[in-house]
C-alpha cells in the first residue's frame, strides 16, 4: 500500500470492505503501540498482549471511528486504556517500566535532551548503563497519569495536541502533567548525581 496514503484514508478503505487495509494500520503502528505498552507495563508478554488487544479493540470498533481525532491518537487512547485495565487487574506495578537500552533500538538516544545519555568520554559511557537504570526506575515510580504523559511525549514523541486527544484531556492538563513529571524526574536524577559525586 502507498506510504503516502494517510491513516484516515486507510480506515475509510477498511470500512469500504478492503480486507487488507486494516493490516496496514497494524503494520504502521504496531511497534510504537508495543513500545508504549511496554513503557507502561514493564513486561514483554504483558506488552505484547496489550498491543494485540489494542488492535483487536480498534478493529471491532472501527465503525465508531468518527475522524474527530487522528487514527494515531485513537490507537494510543485504546492502548493506554488497555494498559490501565491490565494494571488495575494486576494491582501491582512493574519494577522496570522502560526497555533496556540495548533492546530499545536507539529510542533513548533519540529522545529529548533530558533523556539522552551523552557519550563524550569513556567514563560517561561506562556510567550510562547505570544512569539509564536510574531513569527507568524514576519513570516507573511516577504516578500513572504522569508516567503516561512522559512516555508519550519523550519516548513516543507525540505532540501535546496528540497526547491531549489520546488521553481525552485538556491541553493545559497535559502540559501541567509533563512539567510535574519532568520536575520530579530531575529531582531524582539530581539526587543520583549527588550520590555519584560522594563516591
């Protein structure tokens, strides 16, 4: 299928009876939805199941898609809801919310400057693994509503408007949550830096 075809056009094709169309939506978004699910759930098996359930729910509810939001925002909203349902069911938080850097396919390195681990010297490179673990734990320790926004903005690289659509929140709330989450993470990482300096 032509990559220039928009997600919304593909949904229209699927609704018109094109059996292959929805498969293209899955191919386009499966990796990013899995990444979000892994970030929220912290376990590969849970993330795979949540991803599968997200696309099944999207397919079942395709006729309810009104085009008021982008297809990507709609899928992210379904994925977040699937993850929240799983978290409530389990009633526990995973210890590791983000993929190990080696398995993340560069997403950490390509994220915002806040998360990028600069490898300017061998010493910095040697500490990057430990720092990444601290970042993962810090993100995982955030309240769920803050963690969602951080993952979607800093790792999924969604815009504020896309996050607001996906979570069905006012834009001001999304910005406020991101600011609060970043402030809490910075505090945790500053404490980590102080501990390293005392060693």
